[in-house]
C-alpha cells in the first residue's frame, strides 16, 4: 500500500472563505450531538464559511430514542441524508464526520456522490468497498479489547431483528479516560450532561457494503488525532490504508474529541481542505 503524505495543522486561522457555493456540514460521533461543535462553528463562520450542524436521529436534542424509535443505521443517518438531498443545485458540500459519523458520511456519499466535493473523516470509521463495515469494529475489538471492558451494553430483543440489538451507555469515567482526556473540566462536565445512549447497529453493518462507483468516487481526507486513546494512531492508519483515502492531515496532540481539545488546529485543517476543494 502506498503511504500517503501527511501534513500537520498548526492552529493558524485563515479568514475570508471562498465565494463559491459550498457549505461545510459538521456531523457528530455516536452518542453526541451538534452541541459538540460549539467551539468550531463560530470560528469557521467568523472566517466567512457557510457551516451547518445537525443532530442525527436519537442524538443531541432529537427527541427520538435508541432503540425504541431508531434501530437501524438508515434511520440513524437519515437527518444527514435528508440534508444532503435538500442541498440546492449548484451547491457543493464538504461533509465532516467525527468517529462513528464515518458511517453516516458513507451513507450520504453512497446516496448523493455528485453533491459532495470532499468528505473529511476526523479520527473516524472509514468503510472500504469490498467488505461489510462491521469488520472495522471487530478489528478494533481484537486489537484493543481493554477499551470495551466494563462498557455497559444492553442487549434488547426487537421485532424484525435476527439478533439482539445492542445499546451502548457511555459512562463519565470512560468518557474522561478514553475520549476526553485532554479536554477541559468544563467540556467533560458538558459531556456528562449531554451524551446519550448509542449503538453500533451491528446487524446492519454486517450486511451492507458501499460501492466503488458511488461512495468510492468521492474524495476522502482523513484527519489523524495523534493522542486519541480510543482509536489509536496505529488503528487510524490501518483504516486509512484500507479506505482509499486521498489525503491525510494530522493534529498531533489531539485526543478523540479534537473539536474540543484542539479546535483552532482542527479549524485550520478544515479551512485548508475547504479552500483546496473549492475549485
């Protein structure tokens, strides 16, 4: 596998967004919501960039719940797919996904590849086009079994599901240790109040695949978070090598929650990507 060149983001914010009809859509990871972008959103908008955020189904302020109302990856990603579908003709989108949001990005890329200028994966799951994406979760469990020890997982039998549906409850101690270790006390407190139950939607991820012709046709940029305690740097590189990523950037001292621990550096990465693909 050819090793891709990588560049670092130093936190220098460049103002004055491009005048082309392009928009950044920020997509949160599992259990989180639009709230986690609160440091990034004003920084980008102050530079003149058009930026949207959203709550995926049963996330953030969305009133639905997992699994009572949302029990499939399609239902979970539907708010993003709907937002992309509604983008007016002539507007190109930069999709930015964090962590498990890589699955939602892939769903939108598969559905509307012509609407997306580039997809940015921030320490996120990157499906390939040859295997069901569940193999990524399995590989992470194999490599880092201690990350899942003691995790509260509720298995629930649901009509129409051939296997129990797993609901993941993220406790404060696990958040602080594996996801938020470089974040402020205030951000950890915010997460303890806002993070909601999540799911990997195993049954769906064992069955679906994404096509080379659609999902694979969209340029992908990966932002490595060098101090991620959950998805380690080595594991991120493994996903990059298997995910047909076009370009790699790195924030060396970012933990899993780069939008909170290193927001200026992340904004500098996003602006660099936006300006490069707005041509």
